[in-house]
């Protein structure tokens, strides 16, 4: 990695606002990479695989804004239904496939920077769909040959919002280790959290989630004139709505003898009622208004959730085009969704110097996380 570096900065909210005006050292998103399993299914194919007969559940599959999802499903039995998997088999599926697609996402991210595994000084791994001890980061350090002194953190169980929780933590690490390369990996094998029955609870979950991984390279360096336009991370804002603590959860299902997801139908209303105050708090002290934000990257939590955010923030369908296209092509990828949308924004080639962006994720708690970005020229990573 090249480019001049400045001293580290304290990473709290007051410092963030002060640094916003002063243009001090910033953590940046330097690159991104994604990966998915090889097996992909249309929603209609999944209706047959899951043998869904209930009209209400079939409607969930066909009216949720999703065309296809990548899923790792068990073999189909003679009766045409998937083989039932034990909790032990599901945990092993998570471990094996999270290592596979997680490693591929990191490789893709590094390729976008012309960087190598030896450049990685820090690895933060996020997942909700399986528990491992040692954590996923340890397995990836072994399999990818990362340095034995690589700093590691595993964020487990925080759900769909967790990518931005980890981004805040890893950004702070880069600020006290300027110039070093950190990797944030969000990897979710949601098919390792599926159960198969005829209930509406199961139908909601099985109609929505997909498997995928996304990695982002994070670094900090002093601003210099350079052709590499990468977003500086300016400020975070969180909101937890504890009155809705049970609205989104992953807990033990005694009837199936395994863990399963639960999504309350009121989630879009919970998010909609709290999103405006969250984003106004994010922009407070920056001199920016919502209309000054050029790019919106929202978690692909589902059609109704996205619509609630659009309505309450006054966004257009164009503003959330990358969010809805990720939902269409992959479903809800839990913590990895927002980075899939970010990658699509980059590929459009429409970002300009001085543009502002907002990332938003939502998940259990109930929680809303957000971050403010500004695209500035920065040193190139070699």
C-alpha cells in the first residue's frame, strides 16, 4: 500500500462531527468483493422444492419482489421433498460453505485492489446463520494463509444489521493503525437456518432469505491527489427499538429440534416509524440535508421494508434501485446485503467526486444502523 499517512484519530461521535468539517484522517472503503453458492433457484422452483400448497404462502414467494435466490439445499428424496437436516448437519453446512464463499469473497475483494492475502492485517467476520468456536475468522486465517498476528474479531448473532456494526468497529481499528489493510467479511448461509413445515412462520422465512458473502477492504490514509475515488466514512448513527425486541429473532424451535428464524409482520411499520429520526440524527451537525445525499444503499430486507423506508425518507424507486435489484436477484442476504448493493453502485460508474452516500441496515433488537459516506480521492492500494 502506498500514500502518505497521518496520525490516528479518536473515533467517537463528537470527533466525527468535528472531523467532518476539518477533513481529517478517515477510514475508507477501498474495495469490495462478493460470492454466492453455485446453486440458484427461481421462486417458482422453490415452491416445488418445498412442496408449498398453501395459497397464502405461495403468494409470499411470488409477490415479494424476488426472482431468484442462491441456496444450498439438501438432496431431494423419492417423495420429491428435500431431506430433513439435523441441527448438527445444519451447523456443518454453515461451517463448510461459509468458509468456501467467504474465502471467495475475500479473494474477489483483494483482486479489485491488486492486493494479496499477505497485505491483510485485520479480519472481522460477521455471521448470524451458524455458531462456530473457534470462529470463522480462525478457519479463514488457516485456509487463506493469513499472517499469525492478523487481528481477528467474530461478530455472531447480531442479524441483518450487523455489517454496519462491524464496519464501525473495523473503521476504528484502521484509524489507530493507519495505512494497514483490514477486511470486513459478512457471510450468511441462510439455508442453514431453514426448517420445513407448512406454517406461515416458516413460509415467510423460506420465501425471503438467500445465501451469500461480501467482503469490504477498509483502510485509512491521508488525503492526496489520486485517481482512486473511494468513500470516506464520516459518521455512524444507531437506533435500537427495544419495544420491538422480539420482532426479529433466531431462536430454538422445540417442535423441530433446531434453531429457526422468526419475522413479525409489523417489522415494516417498526422500521418506517423510526427511520426518519435515525437518518436526521446521522446528518445532524454535518450541514447536509437528505436531498444532498446522492446515493442510498439500503439493506434488502424485503419489499415491504424497502417501501417503508422509501415512503418515510421521501426516496424514489431510482434511489433504491440497487437495493431492489439485489432483492430481486438474491433475496435477503442478511448482513451481506448492503455490500452487494454497494458493489452494484460501483459498477454503474456514476459516482463523482464530492458525492455523499448513506448506508442503512436493519435487524434484530429491533435495530437500525446507518453510516454517512463521502467520495474523495485517496491513495491507491498496491
